[in-house]
């Protein structure tokens, strides 16, 4: 899969999307893009922490995979960012 294109396509969905990234099952960010011309709210360390928390949520959702199948994607939306 072309992760660069996937991130680009996600950012093009809505100008309010500031960041798109692909994380492997070990929580390592393998590709990401940021919307041009926007101020970044998170430092690199805070971004790693955010990915860690997202992976934790993803791991919890796997408890229902026997009923729902495996999660294919996820979108997070906060007051300030999507």
C-alpha cells in the first residue's frame, strides 16, 4: 500500500484535518503528512505520546474483533483538531 498517497488522500478530505499518519502494529509511525500552513500543537515527544494512547485504544478495540472483525482505520476528533 502507498502510505504517502493514503495520507495525502486523507488530508484532502477536509482542510480541517491537520495530520494524517500510518502506524504499524508496534506503534511506530511509518508515514505521515501534515496540512501545509498550519501551526503544530504537539511537539515531537507529544506526538509520540498521542500515538501511544491511540494504539492503546486500538488494542482495547481488538477485544471485540471476534464479533466485528478487525479494525481497518480510525479517525480521532478533538475540540481543536481532527
